[in-house]
């Protein structure tokens, strides 16, 4: 057993952490106040190799590992939790398009994803189908020229600023086996967008994508028409661990900042860190974050080995956002009145991390997946 990163991973971790703390952290509150993220910022991530981490080198990517994608999310989150969406969605797009697109689409789109020029959203959720994603209603009808897509995708990260979306649509009968995936250019006639007024994660411009008889060429189909649901679940399995690390990096940064405060702030004649009632709270949260972190990296390591990881991914996705929100909430109180002030980043971090307790599967659905993996599919707990 080896719990250590190798030299390349350590150097990568240090470089990404430096960028996050020096470049992202000072601007974290700007996007929360409603300023739109300039595209140059995404191109900076691309220069660090973060948007094309899982894109193959023959089309301009890094060809990195899933563990590296986790390191990137954990470290970027220290500076700006929401910038990890570009890593998460970059990884999913690289995987789905890299594996399932026809060569012409793959060769045209992936270099642009890696260079930060193209943003690709993931469109599964609908107003009437979230946890029960197999019941989506968006339809893709086939004719001689291609597919005609109609429906609404809801709560889509980057809805306001993406250039393409992988859209999961009903191509056949009801249930999971009737779902297929298409790459839809979001400048196509018939596409419209609505960005939500969310409590956090504003940089991500999450919202609805509307498709009114949108024409999509045949060659924008990803794999077989009935494979869409399985493709979405494959992506969820490792992205849940990347999300876990994004939440943990965010919380760890709050905890580190709180520890720096606790070393120098004195009450009753000694530093806060020397009051057991204070230090033990930090110890408890540090322990919870560390346990969830091991589970998340184990998941990504299993994925890199080509081994099953559904159970570990769901465990990590259940545990990490919970541990992170509890730790950040505690940091607000551990910083006294200043913790409650927006001049410190803890309150924004709490609002941001809460979103990922829901995104990619709620805690109840995660526990349902873990229970299903433990007891077997015939005992599935969420149907
Ligand atoms: C920050 C964020 C980013 C997101 N990004 C994307 C994205 O990029 N693409 C995308 O497609 N979607 C995205 N989503 C949507 C997300 O995946 C869904 O919100 C999520 O799967 C839950 O679906 P729902 O909101 O429809 O809730 P529902 O399915 O309606 O559930 C509502 C509540 O009921 C509980 N519940 C549901 N079923 C059961 C059950 N069987 N037993 C017990 N409790 C149950 C749930 O846990 C939840 O608390 C995002 C959401 C958020 C918040």
C-alpha cells in the first residue's frame, strides 16, 4: 500500500496550490457580487493543463490521471471553489467525447476544450427529473438530416456561458435504456438559456437550457442511442470523488486560515489554540476532512486502475460535502464576529459547498447507491 503522491503529482499539487492562493483567492468574492468571470481566466486554467487534464495528448491534452484531476480540484478549491467546475466538466467532456464521439467531432472539439476555448456543459437534470434521472422527457427525434431535440434541461452548471452541452435525451422507449447522448452546439437556432439567481456558485452561471426543435447533425451523437444513461452514470462515478475533493479543499482552506487566527488571537491570557475546547473542535473537523479525503483519492485511484469504484464514489460524495459544510460552519463561529463578516471568505464558501451536497446526487441518493452496492440490486433502497 502506498498513500503518497509521486514526485510529479507533488510538483503539480504545489503549482496548482500556488496559482489558487495567489491568483484566485484575492478575486473569490468578485464573482459572488455578480461580476462575470472573464474567459481569460478559463484560458489561464488551460495553460496550467487543467481544462484538458483528461484529454488525450494527440488532440492537445495532458493525458493525465483521475488522481491528478482530484488534486487539481482540491487545490483550485482553496482559492475558488467554483473554478473547480471547469475541471469537473472538462473531465466529463474529455471522457464522453474522447470515448464515444466520432473521430471528426472528437478531433475538432477536444483541442478547443483543452485550450479553454470551448466550455462543454453536462445536461441531464430536467424540471421533472433529478434524482430519478431515468425519467427524463427531453426528446431527440431522428430524421434524414440528423436529430431534432426538444425539451428543457434544468440546473445546468455553465448554462449561461457554455458553448456546447452533452444533452441526454429520450431517443427510444421509456426507462434508462431509451436514453442517448448528443453534443449540442449552444449557438444553434432554437436554443435559449436562463441563468438562476442561486444562493452560491454564481460564477458558474447555473440555469436552464431550452431546446425548441434544435437540429443536431447525426455525427454529434455519442455512442449508441440506448447507452446515454450508462454514460452519465460512468461520468458520475468518478466526478463524485472530484466533487468531494473540491468540497474538502474549500473546507481545508477555511480550517487552515482559522488555525492561523487561533495561533495569534488570545483570550483569557493565552492563544485560542491553547484552549482545549477550541483546539478539539479543529481536531475533530480536521479528522473528518482527512477521512473523506482518503475515500475520495481511493475512488480515483481505483478508477485509474480500471477497477470498480461506484460504492467508494458514493461514500465519498455523501461524506465529503457534509464534513466540509460542518467544518466551514464551525470556522465561522471559531473566527468570532469576523467569521460572520463577508470580508472573510467562510460564509461564501459555506454557500458554495452546499450546492455540491445536491449536485451530482443528493446525500439520500448517495446512501441509496451505497446500500445497493452492499445489499445487491434486488434491495435497491431509493425506488
Ligand atoms: C450546484 C449544482 C450543480 C448542478 N449541476 C448540474 C449539471 O451540471 N448538470 C445536471 O444535469 N444537473 C446538475 N445539477 C442538478 C442535480 O444533479 C440535481 O439537483 C440532483 O440530482 C437532485 O435532483 P432534484 O434537484 O430534481 O431533486 P429531487 O430529485 O426532486 O429530490 C428532492 C429531495 O428529495 C430527496 N429524494 C429524492 N428521491 C428520494 C428517495 N428515493 N428517497 C429519499 N429521498 C429522496 C432528495 O435527496 C432531495 O433532498 C446541479 C445541482 C446543483 C445544486
